[in-house]
C-alpha cells in the first residue's frame, strides 16, 4: 500500500518561507509524476505544483514564481519550497501522484498557516 507522509508545515508570517517534505513508501517512487495539493477551509482540494519522473515541473498561477517543487528519487522524497508566503496560502498541504489514482489514499497532510 502506498503511503504519503507530509511534514514541514507551521505558522509563518506573511513574506516568510517554509519547506515541506513528502516521504513516499510502498511504491517505486521514481517512476511516478508527483504533485503537491492543498485544501483551504471551505474550498476544494487543488493541485498547486507538479513534477514529472524526469524532473519537469509545473505550477498553478497562484504560486508560480514563489513556490518550487523538487524531488530526490534516492530518498523517495518530494519537497516544496515556499517563499513569500501570503495569508491566502493558508491550507492543509498534501502530496500524491499526478494524476491521483482512482484507488489512491491521502496522507494526513501538513497545516500551513500564514498570519501576522
């Protein structure tokens, strides 16, 4: 069974930075395209950044230029460097494959709160 464990969230002031990590187990991580998703209160979960098995990345307009996705296939881990954080980035952040498999489960996520 594939497991996703997100970490690195926290409370940060506007303009601050955080680095999220996603540890993946139970599958051959290196062959999958992966993505970061987030869900803010009262909103649907949305994909904000993706990375292919070859390392090509794409971003939602809302985070482009501020967030950077990366992966380390030797550690079965994906990262999200978040800079210049804004209050509207407040959400629970999740990782999963891209696209999400029909039978895929979700991790517990990591809470990011941007507030002064």
